[in-house]
C-alpha cells in the first residue's frame, strides 16, 4: 500500500475500496478486474484508488493481509478460554469453517494470490503456521497431544481444514452438516491423542 489515510473520510474511502476489491476479484478474477471496476464498485473516483495503491497487485496483497489478520483473530477469539489442545483444535475447526462460510470470497482471493504473487500466498500460510506450531509444540510438551514435528502437524491440520472447507463451503454442491462435522472432529481427536 502506498499510504495510509490520515482522516476518517480517507479511512472510509479506503475501506470502500477494499470491500469493492474483494467482491470484484472474487467475481471476475484478478486478471479480468480493472481498477475502474473497483472504483465504480466502491463509489469513489478512479484516481483515489491510485492514491492508496500502486495497482491491482498492491490491492490483492492488502486483501491477503486482511484475510490473514481477520481469520487469525476470529480463531483466537473462538478458542480463548479453552484449556486442552484437542478441544481447542475442535473449536478451531468449527470456527474456521464458520469464518469461511461467511467470507467465501477469501478462498477465491487466496487462489488468485497463489497465481499472481506466490510470495504473499506463502506468507499467508507461513504466518498462520508460525503461531500454530508454537501452540502445538506447547501442547505436546504438556502431553495433551501426540509428539511429532509441530510444523508438520500445523500444515497437516491446515491442509485438512482447507480442503474440507473447499469441498463443503466453496464448491457449494453439498453441505458440511452436523454429522459430517462430528465425524471430522472425532477423527481429529483420534489423530491427536497421545
């Protein structure tokens, strides 16, 4: 991002640009989207978009950072207060699916980022895995979950959540109902038990 707004009006305009960008990128894809589309969607002047961003790629990078922050915050809030790691993982999975159900655009934005800017795509997953690995390692030391490489386990769990979410949330032809979710959480518990 070129610059951050310094006024309330500027912050509102930036928010409108980012909201419109989410929608347009998710609907049209990165390459078919024009800055003009974003400006029209945001209800702002074309040049205003360029006062905050160098171009579409800059906007996409900012959206990935927002997705990462918002998802991690949602997971932290939903799992705060839980004491044992298996309960945290089960609640975390539920929270993950809930967040992506409400933010389907995020799957599409991340797919676009993988193609357009692989570094920001990798940053997203590495950023999540860093804290996740530390918390898993702490739980292993306490004997709450099986011992293994914590980074490997973090990516394994992220992969499970990501692909189950794609199958039952993004693709939309079937629902992750209570029965399937219960089966998944049971399998997760069995996999993690020491």
